[in-house]
């Protein structure tokens, strides 16, 4: 299997950690750190940190299911924030890939702290499989995108 934690530098920078697998479910987390605070008044974690944790955990769940090192890219990520993170508690994410087509993987999961039954956020996502195989359109090909030939 490809290394699901071969994360981009940003994930490593914020302390993204793989805690383990339960079948096809992946559990990751972040140790509480003041550098993750997004609101100085209530000391809650920045929403972008939660988004990053979920996005990278979803990618790891796809790698777990595919059992290969093919590149994936986020197509869509939806997150419903339920409540702010409690200061000074570590943050965890559980995710699993519940459906996969030839080119798209579908994932869902949740972010929580000390109690998985009290999530901070729920999320779903879709990811392109073999993302590196898809070359961007050349300038000449862009005319095919509109009926009148304009870009």
C-alpha cells in the first residue's frame, strides 16, 4: 500500500499524525497546540485546521481502500461544523471510503476530541483517483468548452 501519511508539507507542519486503522476506517489526529488557534477569545481551533485534518484523513482512507499509491485530488469537500473545539484537547478524525468508481472515491467522516459521539464536525468528500494522469487542457483545447469559441 502507498504510504497514507506521505502528506504534503503543510500536514506535517501542523502535526498531522496517523493513529491507526480499523478495517478500512482511518483514524488521525493533531496534538493541541496554541499555533492552531483561530479565535483568541475562546481559544478554538481555526476552521482551516479542521478542514486540513479532514481532507488529509479522507485521502488516507482512499489509500487504505485502494491499497496502491495512486495520487488523489480533492474534487469536493463538505464540512458541517457542529461546535468549536475545546481548548487544550487533542483533535481526532475518523474516515472511511464508502464507495469507489474507476475515477472517483467517496468518503465520509467526523472530527472529535475526547468523545466520538460529540463531533466537532461531520464531512463528506469526493476525490479524483489517479489525479496525476489528468493533464490540464491546452489553450487550444479551451475553445471546445464554449459554443461561441470564446474562453
